[in-house]
C-alpha cells in the first residue's frame, strides 16, 4: 500500500506506482469526494473516452413508454 503526506501547503503527492497504474498525467483534473471520513480522488476523463462504451447494449425494456 502506498502512503503519502500532506505538505505545509496542503498538497498531496500521488506515488509514482499509483500514477503509472492509473495512467495519470500532470495537469489532469481530479474530482474530490468525501464520504464517511474517507477522501476519494477520482480522475476526470474526457467525454470522448466514453464514445462507444454502450455499443451492443440491449435497450429493450429499460423504461416503459409511459415513463418517457
């Protein structure tokens, strides 16, 4: 498990092995979520990266016509 510490300017360095595993880049934006006393850093992805991720999904019976 990788560890890090908070600098006097409240900055945190993400360890190299974690950056490489998640393919994080310098300047990449992160969403910060606090839940149950835990801080989550979630990398934002460009909208283009989602292109085609639902390809082949069966859309039958997702919603009733009356709900539309």
